[in-house]
């Protein structure tokens, strides 16, 4: 129970700082007065809690929440930011790799997700001999919910 109080403390400090800074209206950080910043704070609270308590159970979810916060902030404030659905796969893949660094679990999944996401994001520039990839991406875009359901069922069956 003590570890839960530590996480709550980090979360309350982060949210308190967010609202304090928004009241102070410091011009250099006005871009951070938005909802993606709350995602960043929650993700950072998870990560700080994981590393401080050496309990890496929430490392994956903290990294995903932090990555989503950074991504949504980038979409809202930077014109060069890539707004493609493959970025979500990249965030999850990076989260698996970061979790692997501490738990030695999930490296293959992370590498596959990062590889697929990079191919999807940069598929506009693929050479002609990889044209089959466009058809695969089109199929995935149409049936990705079915793929998610199948993967979920596979994981449930594998656990038994």
C-alpha cells in the first residue's frame, strides 16, 4: 500500500505544478496549458514511480501514456509533427522496448511493432518491388479491429 501512496504523491505534485504554472501564466510555457500535458504528467508519474520503487509493473502503461501525451502535444503545436496512425504502433513498440530494458520481456514484440510502424509511416517512399506492402496496409486498415480481436483471443488462449 505504501507504493500506491508514492504514486499518488507524484501524481498530485505533477497536477499541482500544472495548475500552479497555469495560474502564473509564464509566457514561455503557455503551449503546455492543454490536455496533452496532463497525459505527459500522468505518464511521468507512472515512470517515476516505477523507477523509484523498482516495481516495473506499470512501466509499459506509463510509457504509452507519456508517448501519447507527447504525440498529441506535437500534433497541436508543431507543423512538422507526423500525424499518421502508424505513430501509435511506434509508441507501443517503444514502450515494449523500454519495458524490456528492465524486465527482459517483450523485446520481439517491441521490435516488430517499431519496424511495422516505421514501414507504415514511411510507406510513401517505398521502392516499386515492395508494392505488395501497399495492399497489405490497405487490408490492415480495413480489418485492423478483426486483427486486434484475433490477437486478444490468441493471448487469452495462450495464458491457459
